[in-house]
């Protein structure tokens, strides 16, 4: 009887320890990505933000067991991630225009090419500004390294499989609520919230699949939905950048705005109608 209980305790403890490893690896990737130099700095910021989102998703799986210290670390990770938002937006616009060029090269290739060059100039200016204040992102990397030590010290051994399952269920519930709200709304923020929450669910499912806590990281339809939400977000992002403070030349804005509005409408219509393939 004692041996059986010992094996059970070891198995459940292993879930927390494995999730600790997931979170630590993701945070290490964020620190490493922010250390990139030259032309690789833009992709480095993008990868760092993805890694920080992944770290936070794993932290959220242990929310009940990791206590207020875990919540404090999560808030600090969110603050650092948000401090990179302007760079993220600049890089995201370039990547969005790359994807849209592949879709619309035959009809609007020259227009999107001019837009991409303008977006790259904006990205360079944003990067110079950010690195002037934090050369090589040294301050952010040091802050993340300190958080890594705190993350390591959290009581992951207290995190049980049932805690992780409950946390995943909460994330899934929030994603469903966000979906319901977005489907009723025409507001871009609601659709973006839905995308963020659907993405977190997939991140958490993937982490738990590797531990055999859940059997599958979402259905093919879940993944297709996340992809289509990302496509709708591409058009919404382009539309946002056609407003005041746009990097695009005034003569191009009207055409870009029309392209973006049509793309958003069609992508969201497909989502609403369940046409995800």
C-alpha cells in the first residue's frame, strides 16, 4: 500500500516538475531571442513575445498551486511583454504584408510592396528608439533572468494533474465566452481577445499532451479556427494602420483600407458560418 501511494505521489509531482521545465525553457528562449543583433533583432522580438506568452500560459496551468508569487511573476512577465508592444506591432505589420502579398500578388502586388517598404521604415525607426532606451535589451533580459530564478523557486511540486486540468477548463471556458461575445460584436478588440484566448488554450493543451494529461492538443477544427482568427487579425491590423499616424502614403491608404475591410469581413463571415477549411 505504501509503495503504491509513493508511486502515485511521484507521478503527480512529476506533472508540476515537468511544467516547471516547460516554463523555464520558454523563458530561456525569450531571453535568448532578445539577445539577437542586427537584422535578426526584429524576428528576435517576435520570438521573445511568443515565448513569453507560452511561459504565461504554463504558469496559468498552475495558478491554484503556485499561489500569489506565481501571480506576481505573471504580472511582471505581462508588463515586460507589453513594453515590447510597439516593436511587436511594427514587426507584425511587416509580416502581415508579407502574408497578404502572397494572397493578393496578382491584383495588388505593387500596392502591397510600397506598403511593406513604408512598414519597414517604421519598424527601423521604432527599433532605434527602443534600443536607444535599452541597448541590446539588456535591462529587459536582466529582468527576465531575475524572474527565471523566481519562477524556478515556485512550489511546482505542489501542482497536481487535477489542478492543471481545472486550469485548462477555465481557459476553455474563457475562450468560449470570448467567442460568444465576438460573434455578437463588430468590435476588433473582441475578436482579438477571442484569438488570444483560443491561442492560450492550444498552448496549454500542447504542454499537457506531452505529459499525457490530455490526449490531444485540440481538434483540427480548433487549429483551423485559430488560423482563420489570425487571418482576420492580419486584415484588422492593416486597417488599424490606415488610420491617423499611418506609415503609408496618403494615395495608397484608400486602396489598402478597402482591401483590409473586405478581408476582415470575409474571414469573419467564414468563422461565423463555420467554414473553417
